[in-house]
């Protein structure tokens, strides 16, 4: 094998080993076919447990405190929790019983009158699921189309590399060590 090809392979496998990590999908929490929440939802470099309930959040329980962060969190729910079996079945989300539409609200501000936040609009069609700013007057407990997403930060956990990534990193490191030994023994012969 040509020296330049070896260098490219060694460098590439080493860099892949340093940069690639596993990103696990959230674990959906389902009871009797109803989506109750999800564990391990990754957003902003952190992991959250999310539960769906028609119970209004309190000001002290909010995970996000501005529109931008809440919007991003709802986008993650749309992509990683609702896509699939629950995307076109709004009535299968805890707190919603309407088969046509469910507004899943993450609040970023709660006062005595309003819960202000962002809603993922889950409809029975795949193409009409916008994320919108939303304010809930009072409590949504009696509504068939509104439920709250309650976000709880998980304790920090290590991101574990995939086995294939570890193998690539190990192969790159072994190749670097073998080359260094070979170059070192050649240099010793030159001095003798």
C-alpha cells in the first residue's frame, strides 16, 4: 500500500473515532396504546424526560423561559417523538381525546391567567402539523384538544461511542503506533 494512502486511512479512522458518537432516539412511554411521554429527549446538548398531561404547569416547573428555546424543544418533539405512529393519531396522546387535532403545549411563562408557550399542532394528516406560538387561558384540563408537555432535565450522562467508532479509533491508534515503531527502528538503523 502506498504511504500516502496509509496516511489518509490512518488519519481518517482516527478522526472518525474522535468525532462520532451515538445519538439514541428517545424511549416512548406508552400505556394501552396512549403516548404518555418520552425519556431521553435530547435538546441543546441535554437530555430531558417529557410527560404529556392536561395538568397546567407551574411557574417553578418550567424547563424553558423564552420563545426561542421553547420553539426548538417543540421542534425536537415533532421530529423525534411524534413522527411515526403518533403523528397522524392525535387522540392517542395523553390529555387529548380528539381524533382530528391535538395541541401539545410547552409553556415558557405561566401566570394566574395564561400559560404562554409553543404548541406542536398534531393533526390527523401528515402535512398540517405546524408549530405555533400559543397561549392557554386558565387550565386546559377540560379540553379534548390541548395537553401540556412537561419537561424535566435528566441528570447528566455520558455520551457513549458506538462499538464501530471505538473499533475505528483503535485501528487508527494501532496503525499510528505501528508506523511510529517502524519509523523509529529505521532511524536507529540509519545511526548505526
